[in-house]
C-alpha cells in the first residue's frame, strides 16, 4: 500500500506494509487525510523516525474513508460504512486500522 513516511528528512509517498487489524478495529479504505502541524513537527524534530511504543511509523493523526474489514469485538458497524480514525500516527496510508468511529453520511 502507499503511505506518507519520513525518509532522509523528507516526506515521501512510499510503498509500505498494510497495518495489522487488531481486535476491536475496523480497516478503513482512506479517502481523505491531511498533513498537519503535528506531522510537520515530526519531520522537523525527527520524531517520525522514532515513534513511541505502539505508535505507527506512518505519519498522520486522522483520516476518513469507508470500512472494508471488521475485526472481532466490533459491533454496530458494517463493511461499506463511512468511518473516521483518530490515533497516534498511521492515518495517511491508503488503508488504515482504527477503532471505529462513524461519520455523518453527508460529510
């Protein structure tokens, strides 16, 4: 899959492995995300190269898209539902794994 990563002090659109889907998570086929101040701070400070334990090395804090896979422990969501994700990194990939959060249909 494609994702924004820090390579050699630059933001790079690169190929990377898709995130694993854990219990209680929904896979999101990302339709929208943004590079924001936190991502740029990671770039300037070099934090993206050393994410905290459990955080994704892929940049990004938020995304929205369509649920494409549902793990065990998730109820009230269906494949095809509009979803958004907010976590400690990993929101700029083409696919993402996140705790499920529904969005309004017209957003």
